[in-house]
């Protein structure tokens, strides 16, 4: 049994964040009763929301909810990094706050997890055709570089040992964090296990992501990761973290 920190970015999620948090708390309390976990915390980083996201979070009276705030919108990569750095438990689960993932999937992984377990989720996306195409392109780029079969480079639902998660040097600004995290882990000596996850439609609202704009940014960043990795492999650049 382990203690777990559920870490998530949140940006303008006022319409659905309260329901999402209540669902997480229900699953986590159930985990404690079943002795799957010993303790939990939920660490949200509000990424400069301009709506009532924080007010909705504060309606839930639970001492295990911790909120850190970005003064302006910096993207989920920066937000998840700050949430992880504010966490303190043995395992970290990364997840989005829009209700697209079932936290129970990751909690099930803890039933048989060893203390150094790394589990990366993969999904059949409940997204538009264009976004599915974008994910496939990302997967192919990472598969080519890592020489591994990466089924889903951008799935947000991941389970990592807390100390490992807090040591990751995540640098993406204005982009999703999951691709960078996947690349760092899959190009390291660490062994990760892939598990299927449920992928649902957003609880409410709509994504701020734009296919063309964010697709170009993601491709540029992936190329940067590839070049950086090549320089490290050729002893031209030092590693950016301890992995």
C-alpha cells in the first residue's frame, strides 16, 4: 500500500471542476477503505484561470486538496510541473482536470505496483479525427527515435514514483506536458509499463487546443527533443536530469 498524490493542471474549468474533484475524492476514499492506498492528496495548479475555477474548488471542504496558482496562463506543462513539485507522497498520478480520464484506472495499477513502478496510460481517443491524426504523428516520431512501440505519447494519465516525478525537468511552455514526460522516460534506462485507460469526453466546456497552431508547436518541440537527445547520445550535451 502506498500514499498517492493526484496532480493536475486546471485552466478555466469552472463548469466541471467541482464534479471532477468529487469523483476523484470518491475514488480515493474508496481506495483507502479497500486498503489500496494509505493516504492521498490532490494537488491542482490553477494556470491563470480567468473564470471561477478557484471559487468552485474552494467549495469543496477537504483538507487533502492543495492549490498552487500561476499568475498568468503558462500552459499545462508548467502547471503540472508546479503541481508535482508541491506534492509529497510516495506515488504521483498525473491527470487532466476536465474529466476525460477515470482516476480509478490509475488507482487499480497501485494494487500490484512495486515501489519503483512506472505505468503509462494509452487510450482510444474520444477526440475529433484531426486530433487523432495529430496523436498518431507524435507517436510515430517518438517510435522512430526511441526504437520502441509507444502506443500513446500524449496520454496524461500516468503513475510515477513520487521522487522520480519530482526530479523530472519539464520545460514545455504553452504545451501539454505528457509528450515531454513520455519522451524523457522512454529515452532513459527506466522500464515503463503501458496500460489501457478509459478516455471520455470532457465533463464540460471545450478544449482551448487548436489543431494547426498547437500541432505546429508540438512538432517543433518534438524536433527539439530529438535533437537534444542526439546531442546527449554523442556526448556533446550533458543530460538535463538524473535519468
